[in-house]
C-alpha cells in the first residue's frame, strides 16, 4: 500500500498539477504539495478585505508569485492590467500584488489603491493536499476486496457444504432456499448478505449430483475519509458433485457468475472538502474445485471429514466518471484475479435420528497478484492521464471456526442453521446462515 500511495503521489505532483483544468472561469494549480482551485472576483480591498486577507498567499509573496506563474494566461480578469491579481499585502494606501502579463509583474510599491476595483484571485474551493488526494484515489482499491467478501459469502455460507451432503433417496430431487448475513469490522466496517434459491438432482445412481441456483447479494461498507461503497446484484451458479466409486472421496466443481451495481462515494482527508460520487458495474467469474474425504476417521461418536478447496476468481470493474465533490476523477476499466486455498476439518455428531451437530475449522491462504489495481483516466478534467497504478501482491492467511445444526422435519423437509467467526481476512468476521431444503 505504501508503494502504491507513493506512486500516486508522484503521479499527481509531476504529471497533472503543473496545469490542471479550466472550467467556468476557474483553474486548478498546485504548489508545495497542495492543489488550489482559483477563480477571480471583481472587488476592492475596502469592500472585499475579508476575502483577500483570507487567501493562503496573503502575507506570502513567494506563494503568490508561484501560483500566478502556474496560472499564467489561463484566467484573464476583465478588470485589471492582466490576468487575475494575487494580492499579498498592503503598502500604505496601495494593495501589494503580482499578476501575469507575459511574465510575472510585481507592481509594489506603485500598486492600485485600496478603493480600486480589480479582478482579484481567490481560492474557489478548499485547497486539497496532494498526499491526501493520493490516499483518496488509492482507496478505490478496496472495491475489488468488497467483491471478494460477496463471492465468499456465497461460497462459504450457503455452499460451505456440497450438494452431495443432502440425504436424498433414490430418484429424489431437491430444492432449497438460503439466506446469509455477515458483519465486517476488521477489514472494513459494514455488512454483507445474500439470498438464494436452487434445485438439484442425481444422475448415475446417486454417484453424480448436479444443481443450479439463482441468488442476490448486497454489501455496504465504510471507506476511508468518510467514504462509502454499496453494491447490490445477482448471480447464477452451477455445481457438480461426484462421489468417486469405491472410495470415501467426493469431488466437486462449482462455477458462478455475479454482476453488481456499485455506488462509490470517495472522500478526502483535507478539511472543508466535499466527497465525490461514482456509479459503475462490476462482474465476477468464479470457479471452485473441492475434495471431501468423507468420515476419514472417527473419535468417539464424532466422524471427521478433511476438506481441501481451491477458488479462482476474476473481477472486472467497469470504468466510470465521478460527479461532484472537490476533485472528481474518472477511473478506467480494470481487472483483478484472486486465488484462495482453503483447508478444513469438519466433525459431525448425530444427536438423534433427526438432528445432527457439526463443527468446522478452516485455514485459508489467499495469494493475489496486483490485487486492487487503480486506473486513473482523468483528474480535475485532464483526460489524458491514463496511468495504471499496479495493485499489491497479496499474501494473506486467516482462520475460521463455525458450528451448525441440521434437523430433519419430516421425510421431505430439512432445516440447517450455522454461524461462523473468522480472524482478519476476506471472510465476514461474524456470519450466520439459515437454509431450508425440500426433497421430492
């Protein structure tokens, strides 16, 4: 993250801010690591002293000269000897100032009087520190991570067990409805949730089981500098399980496609700034392969099943243009690929003929390349930035523990409830799920 912020800061300070954007008689330049959006107002010192003395260059002739030089011919004032005048002090009954007319001119000590009306420069919006702006832009790397929370909710919530675990009889089929909710507070403050309906059936004498499901997910998370992001969308998934003949192993493959509408509010640390809003579309393609060693060993009346799974996801974020705020930006299309290995041990205890208790311990390793890449297409109106700031290589480990209860209501209906707790990672810190299954 430090390297990313450094690169963005260098980009902002060297590539963009020597001259920024002109719009509606304002112009943005930078000096000393701070960006200034400058306009002009026709007034006199006598009338507008409160405005003129509040400017950051009042009492600082060096800053006035620097900003006027950067502004150059880009903000001509209708009343005055040249472009907008940078007033930096008083000299008797005259206003000390500099302005641009082919070069910097400092009229002191023969400057206009305090009662003369001229086009004086002033800061239109709050000045923004470039380091703060760099951090604000880099905060968009959290959007793909939020997507990982959503896909993980489905894979490790509603589908933390394979379809082959449903106790179906010969020639039976299944249908299910599930709901998941998760709370995030370590990797970000927010919530994730999902709802799903699906159906499955057996092939080849119960050695092969296939299912398909449709679902909807929702997430809302706080971002840095009072920003926030909200996503809602739908997904379709298919799962194929194979009970390998004459072995205790079940192999499973699950594929999923998600698409979300994302609403992102990007804030700034500089006091007085206003957040910028953006809207985009995100889609993700996910494949999970998994192997269960059913009842590999038993301790007392508890049967233990070791599990290993590998998940590969590609996340595509469409480019979008922000609106409003202090420094709205345009972000280009970018993609992130995430990879995850999950090992688990599940212990099942038959409490009664109808009720089973289960405990789960999972160890997860995530390894991504360039996760959360930022593509800055424009900033302050400059449309040729076109700079990609590579994301970080992610190596992350965490642990999740959980418990669940499954109860068979009758020969056709089952209900399952589970809860999980995870250390800092890409799973929800605390989550719960409820599932209803119908066999027919």
